[in-house]
């Protein structure tokens, strides 16, 4: 299969970036990683989709679960998620950090299972999409590895995975839907 023109993660020189992506394996059950510059790469498998009785996805209107501007800043946040969800899809964002740091999202039953790490620089608003297994108590945990008293965290639920979910996963070839640098998609020019 030819290398796709879409990217799963972008990074700057001398920076650490974490992200998640869902993609298809080759017929030989392997995948390839390409980087446009010399870089260290780490791949972590969080799950997989199969035929049969696997979990199914139910998208939801994004719902804010955590806003530390309202609840107060903490280094470890236990977040209740919908009952019956075995796994959840979330957007996690940090803002207001005076120092760089990292965020780890994991099932509360095992803090050693960091399922969705990402890093941020001082004074940067940064976010990522994560898919995280839930605890038996229907919670996930968010740990801020920085000066937590100076970092706001926002967690938005975007969907749940359960045996009775609404949608099954179907593999699609990666396709770039938007790239303002190349004038691909609905907009041109820089945004934000």
C-alpha cells in the first residue's frame, strides 16, 4: 500500500508530542511509521477492532466533564463517565501552565497504565483526543505532571464504547480532508 499523504501527529524541533490515531493493518498484520525528519518514535497499542462481539462506538454531543476553572486545579482528577461504558472517547485540553509538563489519562484502577500521554509547553493551550478504558466504578483519571496549581484541565466526552453501542468500526484508507498549507479542503490560509 502506498504511504498516505495524511499525518497523524505534527511536531516541532526539540519537542515531545503525543497523539492517538486509528488505522488499518496491512494484509500481513503490520503497520509502517514515517517521519519527515529524524525523530524518536514510540507506538503504544490501546486496543483493536475485530469482527464479532467487540465493543461498539456511540458518539455523543461533546459534553464537558471537567473544567478546573470552575472546580479548582488538582494534580490528580477522578472523572465520572457514563455508566455502562467500557471505554470512552475524550478531548483533553490544558491551558494556563506557567511551566511545560504532561498529562496522563488512564483507567483509575491502574495508574501505571498510561493510556493517553501528551505534553505541553509553558503558556501553551494544548489538547488531544484520547480513547481510554474505564474503571469498574465508571471513572477515568487525569494526572497533570506539571505545576497542577497553575494548569487548567478541560475534559470533554465525545463518545462511549460498549457491547451495545450504535456504530461498528470499519477500516478506511487515511485521507487528508483539510490542510490549509496545501489548500486542500474547505478553507485556505492559516487559522487561529
